[in-house]
């Protein structure tokens, strides 16, 4: 079975790799969150710091946007560590 993703053909093997990376990312992120929670740190706490530091530079920044950005940062850091 072949699929198209953003105009590119992908075969079964490539699909499995993509799914596996997505699953690894989820597991990695959940591991990080558990470690932070064990230390008494919540994502909302980090979001509050992000908002305090960035509110003058990013109009409309709120907790939801900050948490989304934090989650993306964790995943990006993981991928850079693997390279």
C-alpha cells in the first residue's frame, strides 16, 4: 500500500517509521511530564513563566498558546539530541 503525503509517495515501511516516531514522541513527552510532576512542576507553571517573559513581545499570548509552544519545544529538543 502506498499513500501520498504532501504530494510525496510513501510506502508501508515509511508509514511504520512515521507512526513509530509519533509514538516515541508521545512516550518521551509523557516521561518528561511525569518527571516534572514528581518535582512539583506543572505545565501551567512553566506557561506562567513563558507568559511573564514573552507577553510584551507576543500579543495575545495565553496559557493555551504557551503550553502548545512548550510541548513543541520538548519534541524539537528530543529530535536535535538524536541528530
